[in-house]
C-alpha cells in the first residue's frame, strides 16, 4: 500500500507556481528520499502533506484516505514530523521539552523513553536545549516526532549543517526506523546525504517531480556519455560537430545523450573518415551525475 499519495498537488503564490502537478507515491515501509535543489519546493510539498499550508490545487491522500477538514486530525495523529528548524524551547532541558510533548499529545512515559533511546539522547536529557549541539537538537526533534509512534515520519533536511559523523548517525537512525516498519520521507538538496539510505527517490526541479522510482530505475532513465578515443581528435570532432555537440579532451571525444544506435552511426562515420578511432565506451556515472543531469540539464 502507498502510505502517501498526492494527486496533481500544486501550490501557487500569486503568479509564481512553486509546486506543480506533483503525484507522489510513497510505499509503506520505505525510506523515501525527496531530493531537489534549493527552492525547488520540497518544504512547501511537505508542509502541504502535513496540512500546514493549503494546496492551491490537487489532493493529499494519507493511508488511503483523502486529507480534508474532517479527516485531518485523525490522519495527522499517525504522522511525526520535523520541518525546518529543530523544535524545542532553549531555556528548558531536553526532558522538560519532552514532558510538554508527552502532555500535549497524551502519551505514556514509555513512549517518550523509547523515542529517547532510539535517538540515543539519554545522557543529555538534563541539559538545557540552548546548550545542545546541532546534532543533539536534531535528535531531540526526531525524538519528539517519534514519541507518538507514527506510521509515517516526515523529516525536512534533518542532516542540514551536521558534520559527516552526525549525518551518518541520522542515516543509521532512518534505516533502523524503516526496519521497524516506520515509513520515512526525508528531504535533502544533497544527493550524497541520503544516497544509500533511501530505497525510493523522488526528485523535484522547479516544483515539478521530474523523477520518482528506485535507484536502479533512475540509472535506467538516464544515458551516460559516450567516450571515443581517436588518433586524430580534431578531425573526428570536425566531422561530428555539425551533427552533435562534442567536447574534446586530449584524444577523447565526449558525446552526451546518445543511444546505442546513434553511437554505432557515429563510429561508422569516424571509421569511414579515417579519424583513427581506437576506443569506444560509456562513461561511468555516479548517482550525483544523474541527479545533476536531471535537475540542471532538464533532460527528463
Ligand atoms: N510564503 C511564500 N510566499 C511566496 N513564495 C514562497 C513562500 N514560501 C515559499 N515560497 C517560494 O517557493 C519556492 C519553493 O520554496 P521551498 O521552501 O518549498 O523550497 P525547498 O525545496 O524547500 O528549498 P530549500 O532546499 O532551500 O529548503 C521558493 O522559490 C520560495 O521562494
Ligand atoms: Mg526547504
């Protein structure tokens, strides 16, 4: 089952469309990496899922039920969230902040204890939150979101500003939660931060969902560059330049967005023209490259 679905979800401010016709599908039990450059609409989309701002078009469905005035309260009780700055009162301790959450949501003490143990914050509960490190604040925020034992956890850039060890710790925590049946939606503008943690990816660019699927599907949706080695690269590039953009680096020509048939044609032409072709291969491509191609080059 999909725990989240949106139907042509959109948000417009005056004439500026910031989320455009988005159809999210978040299967139960996955870690869904919600990626996109700064300003692409990640926070706006997440806030619409949480009913914090009102969509200007489309619908949100949580746990198979449409989010509306009548269902909102009940549906939100199954969702924990951490949006933008970590929550909590600085002049209170971690324990005091958690007591506020416990009382306002009517939770049992064990629920708070379990959430604290999950984020490993036990030793820091008696410190004032203003003296917490950023990583500790994020973990407190996640504990607050987890205390109600949600089916879905929505985290907006929880690794923002953390050092590599802090990032790795959050990643481990997300994997742990997913293994225990919590569906996690986590946003980032940096692919590397959630790369291996997420088993589903959604990529936003200028408010549009330009990709949604698994990592393998993402690789399959993009074509790596073709690299051709030639003894006479200037002759080779002058033959090709009229038909296809070519970058030349030493003896290697780089051709983008070209399929196998196109590659065969190019090679036949270069061989026919005696350009001295001695190597043809596809470039290795990292997920980062694919992401950049999708969001900057706009190839999908
Ligand atoms: N209240 C608002 N009024 C007008 N424009 C807004 C408002 N809130 C957000 N925007 C615009 O919507 C766009 C998307 O913003 P959003 O915060 O959703 O992006 P984001 O992907 O979360 O970016 P970041 O990675 O920087 O957090 C931006 O261009 C932003 O300026
Ligand atoms: Mg944001």
